[in-house]
């Protein structure tokens, strides 16, 4: 059972978006075809770190990381990595890791019960969804019971938004539909569940303006900055992160696809106010995760 043991005062940053891509037995949450395509898209190496290796990367940097997998069992016909094992691994490394769970929304009531069990029995601190990979429209009312459950549990949910490297370059994008990750689909989720803290992951290209509109309009919607080097951030995202959304924007790398060292070096070159940087790197995450 995970219990948090972070020394938050000693942390330099909290990375809110880190994938555990392989388990201790080498099983990958994605099919081999998708692994190869994503690695090519991100120019990433074939070797993927284990959970304990991820923990060491962040421990060496005096940083914490939110870690998760994506359960796309129905969509991919491929077993995911175990959220239970990720929670157990985070418990071994609770000085630096914070586990989020993942459930397959297409499993209906089974997903609802799994979400409850992951919290009650394993101590996960939030949930991760990838609408394109999991092949579901988050705005559809059939998923209301799942999101209502997470809202009731008082935990945040991270949703992939925008373009994805998963399936990129493959015929038909391996059948994965980008439109399911339009951030406007999350607007109705935020409206129906006003106490559910929703994190829109990544610069939401090609829907950046839509993401900014939703985050500005809905008090319970945040943005994480993972998946892109900051030097490629759309200018309107930088402008609003530096001003009206400075309390709702989060550091996220997408490690191991993007290393936190690279992300932080490129972030340092952005024209971000000195008083805003600590909010993005740590302060906002402390509030979202209930650590402040």
C-alpha cells in the first residue's frame, strides 16, 4: 500500500507526467509495432527504464515524479502493465514517486470497481487516461459513472490531449483517432464534474487555443507541459502560462521519451517570469496533489 514520504521542501521540482513503459519482466504496455513507431517519432532509444531506474533518475535530481501506465486492453487487444505493480514500486520509492492508476473506460462497471480498488487497496493518487489510445470519447455520457467515481474519491485525472507519437507514421496511424484527444471533449467532463481536477496533458497541438479556453473557463482544469521540448511551445501557451494560467500550469516531461534534463534546460531559455517558474516547476503540483 502506497503512502507518500516526500520531503517536499527539499524537492527542486515535481514532474507530473512520467510513463512506466516496461515492468520488471520486460513487458511493454504497447504492442511492439507501436513501441517502434513511438521511439522513431521521439528519436528515443529502444531501452526503456524500469520503475526503480526511473526512481533513481529523479532521486539524483532531488525531484519527484508522478508515474503511470495506460490501460488500453480493449482497444489494443494487448495487456497493459499493472497499475497495482506500479503502486507497489512507488511504495518502494515513496521518497520520489507518486503512483497514478489507469483503468480501461471501455470496461464500464469493471473500470469503476477497479478504480475504487486501486485507491482503497493500493493507494494510487490519481488516474491517467489516453482517449486516442484507449479509443473512447471522454465527453460521452456513458463514462459519467467512472468520472463521478474519481470525483467522489477526490483525486485528479490526467488526459492526453492533442497530437500523439503513438501510431505516428504507421498506415492509418495504426487505427488510432486523433480527434478523440481534442481538449474540447473535456469541457463537458469538467462541466459535469466540477470537483474533478482535470489535467490536460501536453501542448494540445493542433488545438492549443481550445485547451487554453477550457483551462481559463473551468476552475477545475489544468495543463501539463509534457511531451514537447519547451522551445517548441506555441507562443500563446507561453504567454498564458506566464500570466492568467500561471497557477494552473504544471511541469511534465513525458520521460522516458523526453528526459527531464532536456526539458528543464529548454524551459530555462523561455521568457518566463522568475516568480512564475517555481509555480510551474513545483508549487502548482503541490496544490493539485494535495501536498501543500
